[in-house]
C-alpha cells in the first residue's frame, strides 16, 4: 500500500527560539492547576469554537472535549449507545432514543430530550448526512424529558450512522438555548455535557486553549473504542499550545516541554523515531484525502470549461511529493470515495493520476473564453498538511496559462474566509485546499464536498448540480451493494466532469507523544484525550 523512502532532516530551531516560545505560551507558568496536566500541539490553532459552525477538524476536536453524542462509532464500525440507547419499530419507521441517567450540562442543569432535539435540528441543517436524514424524516420530537422520537416518511438505513458519524460535523448535543442559535451564527458560550470543561477565561486564540476534567461526568462502563465507550478522563487538565513552527514544536516534544504533537514533519521522522523517549504512531490508520475546491459563484470558476482546464493542469504526484515526499505515507488515488473500499473506482481520474493533462489543459483554457481574471488562492502557512497544495497548484495553473493571485494567510483565516460568498475583489476567494479523513469521504452521503445543493445548504464553493443530488437519493434507496457501486461510479463521473472538487491523493499522518503517556486511542477522528494517562 504505502512504501518507504526517507528525506533528509532539516536543522533544528535554536534553543533560544524554543525558550522564547515556551515563555510566550506559558509552558512553565506557575498558574498551572494542581494535578496532571497534558500539553499538546495540535495541527492548527483553535479560533472557531462552535463545532456546528464549521467542518474544521480542530473545531471537531474541541467538540469532542466539551460535548457528547447520542450514539457513537466503535472500532468495528458499529454504532453503539453513548448518551442514549434506542429501539426501532418493526416497520423501521420509528426510532425511539432514551437518554441514560446521570447526564448533566456543565452548568449543572439536567440534559433533556428537548435539548437533544434542538441539537439534532441545528446539526442537520448544515451537515450533509444530517440534511439527507431530514429529507426522510417526518418528525422529530421530545415525547418526555428522556425520550426522543424520530419518525420517518419511509425506511432509511442510515439513521444511526448519520447521528453517530465520528467526524466532520458531528451531531454534538448542547443545551436547547444554545442549539436554537441559527447554524450560520456561532453559539455564545461553551456548555456541553462531555468529559472536559472549556476554560473560557484562559482561552487565548493564537496562544492556547485549556480544558479541565469534568468531575460530574459519568462515563459509560464499556471500554473506550474510537468515539464510543467509556470516556474516562485520567488527567486533570489539557492544554493545547499553539506553535506554528514545526521545528520548535519538535524540539519541545523531544525536550519534554510538551507531551503530544499531532502532526509530525515527514522529513524529521528519522530523528524522532530514533528517540527512545517517544512513541511515533499513525493514529488514524484510514488516512486522509487532500483536495482542492473551487468557488462556483464567481469568475473564472463559474465556467465549467475553465474549471476543466484547471483540473487537467493539476496532478496528484506533484502535490503528494511536495506535501509528504515519503511513499510510505502517500498514495495516488483517483477515487472520490477512497481507494481500497467497496465504492472505489478510477473513472474520470486519468489525467489526475497519470499527470499527463497539461497539454490538454492549455488547449482547453485557450478555447474556454478565459479573460485573464486572476485566480485567488488562499495559502495557509501555519499548518504542515496544508502548506504545499496551494503552492503546487498555483505553479501548475500558471503553467497552463492562468493568472494566479496566491495569498499567504493562516488556516483559521481560511476557515473563516471560505464561508464568504463575496467576490474575490471584496475579500472572497476562488480556490482553497483542505483535507478530509477517510471516514468523511467514504460514501456519497458522508462526503460533504460532493454535494450539488448550491447556495442553499451547500458546502463552501456552493457547487450546484441537480444530477448529483438525484443520484445521491438513488444511492440511499439502493437495495444492494452492487447497485450502490454503480451509482457511486455515476456520481464520480459527474463530479469529475463538472469538477465539483479535485481529489489530490491520500496520505497517512504520524503523531508523536512522550512515553509518559499511555492509553492514546486510535480511530478515524483523532486525537481524543479521554483514556489517556500521564505518569509523572
């Protein structure tokens, strides 16, 4: 699957630089709470803290700290009870969820079914699987304080899979007063019922985010398994420290100034793997798909001929070599729904995977009516796994004949700015790049960026394609895996022809932690900080 090749390590940042950063983020601060404190450098700075407002993974990770879910996914891909168990009527039209005892919000109020109904409605308004679930839902209501009743118009086999999905926009539960916030506005406070509490008074975007153990949380009795089971918190405090420079973060990990680093630089792995005080491991064994997304609302990519020319100019090998540069951790793959899965197909992907489309791209652009409108590409420089894609794409687009405005920024600015539908000249954009975990793109319903809903509920870029939406409806009604495979291939063909987005290959991402940590969980939505203990 993935082969191995090493690249030369870069020089370490100076000890002086590490000392300055350590002081600035308070690593040695006397204000640390008594007890066990786990310090982590995550893949990105945390700025947006409403887990329904954005699909950004750092916000999802924050969500798992503060909030809980009705049901969850275990390591056998099975949906398990979490906040609630359930019963399904014989006609498969009624799902009855019953909240377990002992659930309290962080402000001490009891969790009620009304809270959960409001939370499900807010989540379903913006999440792809949630939207499709609501298409099949006749009603969802609280029939008493602990009972949620969901009634369908017709049987729908993805009810539990939707509510228990582990990644992207997760169906996190929050108090009704917060869940009634429109999904395009951020909630005003962070009150969940999850295993950690967010320390708002210590939150410093660009510096750190702090969580403390929720001593009132009652874990399930089952062992922790992916996002399901007992969320037993074994440390008193978790601090996410912002260190945009990966060399500085690596030094901090090796010296013990931090305990955990989510994204390790590929070219420094040989040195890190030689350090006997560290554990180096790929926690998400299913990996990531990286992709480019165009804005369908504004020139030049409102023209499918110009989108096709851009698509033909880009190839996966150049992107993956720059992003990863280590065949052990990268894989060329033209499948929208992830290679080595039942729905994988290469239909429509030839130039992307073979890298032979540049001559055709130049011809297509010349014939498209392109008038030289600059392509505004947002290029975040603070996230290891998002630096390379914009730079490589800009170079290839220029070679094809495009004018490109590559705008340096940070990832949290991209996360905020990509929601803008304004023209590029007014602060909008034409293209950005992101990564999905495999669980988020493994089928047409989970894959949020394959949608064709346009400005009404569509994902950033707002592609509008009625054919794709019709095919998705056919997919969920399909009675066999063979029928699903055929429909998925049809969706992929349409997605490539219309350039709904550009899949740029798959990669695995190693994390590193001090051997003083035990109980680090794997899964499709990592890192998770319950079950983790720290020896002094």
